[in-house]
C-alpha cells in the first residue's frame, strides 16, 4: 500500500467517462483500502482509491455517488495526523467513515475522540440499536472485525448511535439527514460476517448506485478507447504467457487486429515445454502472431557465476531491456507500447512520466513482462494500458469473457526471472534441466489430484547442496528438491498447504525415480510471514 508520505494527488483524467457511477475511497494509509475498493466492485459499481489529500474541487470533477474514508494507523488527535479537506462535509454526497475515517468525521464535525481505556482487536459481536438504513439485513449479534485503540466519546450534533459492542459504545453511527455514516469496525475484511451486506446497503440504498460495472461493459468500452487512441498506429506487446499479458493480447487483438505485434523473449528460465506451447497456442489456436526471440544463451551468460539473488534479478532485468530494445528496433517502428499495468500498480506508483509535448505517459517500465526492469528513457513509446483500472481477479474475468483458456486464466503466479530464482546459488544448464523436470512432475500431479485451483502456488526449488542417499544398493550424492505449496488470498500473506500425504508421496517418488541428480525431496511448511513464498 502507498505510504502517506509518498501519495500524490489523483490523476483525475484517468477516470473512464463510462463510469459515471463511482464510489471514491480516500486512503489514510490503511492496509485495507484496496480491499474496500474490491468489495465495492463486487457489487458491480466502479470504485477508485485516491489520496486523502484529494481536494473538494478534484472530487467534484469526478462527481462521485459516494465517498468512503478508509482506516489508518494514525490517531486523529496526533500532531500532523492526516486530514481530509473539511469542505467535503458540505458536498451533500453520502460519506462512510471506516475506523480512522469515522473518528476523523466525528472530530472534524465537532465530536470528541479519545484513547480507549480498553483497545479492541479481532472479532466482536455487533449489537444493533437501529436496524434500518446502513444496517438493513445485518443480523443483530453478527461478527465484525475490530482494530482500534481510539474511540469516539462524544458524537457531533445530529448524529445517533446505530450499533455498539461490549467495549465500544459507538460502533456504528449516522447523521441520517446528511447521509453521513461511520463504523468503528472493518466491514471489508472477510472476518466481518455482515460486512458485505453493510457495503451493499451503502452502495445501493444510500448512494443509489446501479450495478453497471460489468465485464461486458468494460470490454466494450476498452475496445472503443483503444481504437480511438491508437488509430492506425502500430502497438508492441511483450508477451510473457501469464494471465495479464495474455488477456491484454486478446483485448488488443480484438480492438486493432494486425496492428498489434506480440514479442515473446525466451530467456531460458521458463518451465518445461512452456515457450513452445505458448507460441503454438497463440499462433495456431488464437491466430495472434507472435515474434519468438530465442535469447537463452545470452541470459545464461549474463548470470554465469552469480549467486546473490538480487544481482540475478538485476542482471536478468538488464539483459531483458537490451534484448527488447534490439528486437523492437528490428521489428518496428512502433508508436505504442502495451503494458499489463493493473490497478494496484497505479495505486502504488507515483512515478508517472509525462511527455511535455503530447501529455502522453511514456514507458519507463515494461510491467507486462514480469516487472523485470525499466526501459531506457529514449525509447519514446506512448503507453496503452487497458487493464490499469482492474484488479487481478477482474483481469481473470475479462480473460475468460473474451475467450482466454482456463489454463492461462487460472495459471499460478510465476516470477519474472523464472526458474533462475528457484535455483538457489549459481544457475547452470544442468541445474535448470533438473529443476524443469522436477517442476514438470509437480504440475502434472497437482493437476491430476484436482488441487491446482485450490492452491495459490505450487512449485519446486533446487538447493545448491548435495546429500547422501542410497539407490540400487549404491551410495548417491545428489541434490535435494524442496516442494513449496501455499494457499493465499492475494499473495501478501500465505500459509503452507495441507495437501494429502499420498500426493506428496507420489510426487516425491516420481522425482527421485525420474529426475537424474536428485535423491531427496522435502516439504516447506513455513508461512508468510516469516518466510516469503519464493525462496529468492
């Protein structure tokens, strides 16, 4: 999430004119701000996360149907605590304050907020005093997720209590006439059982929104926007085979056809048979031309002898830039570069570069190819970023709706440097072959078991050590393979997957029997945190 210190005022021009219905979330540094936006979009109403510094004038340009003030780590009475534009309360627009947002609302409107004698964290039963309006169809005694050390001790004039908990007298409040609401809990998190019902009440009944933010509407509008922006110019897309770049390729091809050129750079660190399958799939089944660039030798040479994971990433990124630059000049000229930028990237990034002559954003990062590095500033592409308003789950829905196969749409996340960072230490041809074969077995068995879609990621890691084993009455001295299977909602946190022992046994037996150079298989049972999902 963007820190309070680095957030910038919003780019108002980024809002799609089709989305006349918009709920704005003003972010005060909450770890859940993106989640609020996702929950609103689940009601098929468009939402955007903007800085708390957004002015009333900027908000009026957007003409939102409602505003939500997020939570945050600060206390409203601290010196320098983040404040919203106080003129916001005069807009006549429904506003919902969540946690810090509720406390800020109370303080700015004349109420009082103090540190609680007893903080409240975790699950709490919501005891409803007024079951109408915001709390319609929210069950009395339902579980809500609390996370606060401050509480509203005196309400501003005109406000009344809607609900309380055992430790918090003002758990939900409202000024019905002005349509100002506040909740001390987090309705957006999965632990809040009645949270989505509350959000739907705010979006539909209080803000009077209609469910118009649909996949079909997004695709239709995106095609129109792409055609209007690109005209008869050529567009270059670096294809990785992941869901983002593949969905982007389908969408662009639908909009501009042969004006699109897809380039796939094979750096030699992909999984077994994936490069061949990807190119064949796009060329023969999807009828989307792909320029295949075999750069395996030069990438392997670039990281020869390198053991530090960050140095590996840096060198792979640098080499990708070199190859991309050479090939784009060979295939070009191109006016536009298509990037698979997603909405979380937009929220988290304040490094937008704008061409002073045209006002167009210009490329400094090739995000559509695994975020591996920045492009030289003298490559003056204009950007086409049709997915920049979408979250990952929304991209998957768009991909399915325009014909992308499930095997790509539901593909597990795969790191930009590929298998190079799943081999700890030096990367060699021998170790790549070993890991590819082991990883291939993992994917086969996970798919056969039906567990693939239940896991966030499932992969193999090769350790640069050898251990003693016994195979065929002979001692062996070979590599161990680590299996890493995790479950997660968004990759920010993860837990090791409790897969059946029979499945682990099958995978272990096959790897040891079929992959030359491996005599031991172990299972990583570390959650994130403290570990990371990837090993490097």
